[in-house]
C-alpha cells in the first residue's frame, strides 16, 4: 500500500477576483497563505510524511508547497517542478472575470469552458502577449508544446507523461508522494487514477487548500480516497 496526496494550491489573487488564471503566474492571496499553512499543520498533526514532492512551475503552487513542507519540517525532501503540472491554459479567457463571461455567453457556455472535458476555450493569437512563448521558464520547450488554449482532455495528455515517467514509478518504489498543483492538472490526474469517464470528471471540482488522500495498492489502484479536512480525519 502506498500513499499519494494531491493538493490544489491555496487561494490565489485571481481566484479571489473570480478571474480565469491559466498559465498566468499569479501569487497567493492572504487567504491562500493561511490555507497553505493550515494544510501543513494538518498533515503534520496527522502524522503524514512524504519522500518526494511534485509541483508546477507557477508560483501559487510552488509557494503553497514551500509553506506546507516548512510546517511539516520536510523542506529537505526532493521537489520536482514540471510545466506539465501547470494549470490548464484558458486561452483568450485568461484574466477575464467569470461573471462577465457568464453575462456575455451564458451560464451553460461558462460551465462547458470551465468543466467540460473536450470543450476548449477561445484560443490566444500568436501575437498575444498572454501566450508565454517568451517566458524563460518555458525556454527548454519547443513552441509547439506551448498551448494557445487547452481542453481538459488536452491538459490530461500534457500531464500523462509526468504521471507515467515520474509520479507512478516513485509510487511503485514505495515512496509517499505529495503533488501540489492546480484544479485542472489535478482533475487530469484524478481521471487517470480513478479511470473516470469524461462525464464523471466534468462533475469533479477541486477546492483550494484541502488535501485529497489516496491509498493505492501494488497496481496503483485506489483502495481508499478521502479529503482530509478536520483533525478527526487523521484517524481515517
């Protein structure tokens, strides 16, 4: 039996403002900082220990991870940062207010863009400054790997190599793994782990600052799954 814990970063400044964030490198809000510290204390009080951690290359996830590991006195463990764990690229919606999008396009279209598995938001143009092709953190990538927009299905395709080549092998070695990432990259992982259908994953929403714990068997099939929310959950 091995343990995998998934965590969506604490509330970001654009989460607070209800704006589509995507690959924009937005910091944590004051609430997000508190959420991260509370998660670290909760995991520590419940006796959790990790051998390795994974995160994206975006500061809201990295900072959340730093704070959690500091609270757990685990800042010394290996940390792997991968662009493959970035949030879904929301294309031309990035930076826009979700309520404004709802008013313009309707509630159903907003839902499809936010939760649909195959629905892709309007894409960025090549000359749009929001396309992160000149961001140094992606300088090692071919420009064809930097999306103009992504569906959840495309996000899963991006996340899959990180799971297959890194996270899953670590779990198979018996390591306790902690992944601190984003709502949609985590939904992609959940779909892979639980073999959910496209319809099932559309109903999944990941809250900020609440650890999702998996106990996996030798074949990495889920034996148990629960959100760790309160001190009483330590006995789960």
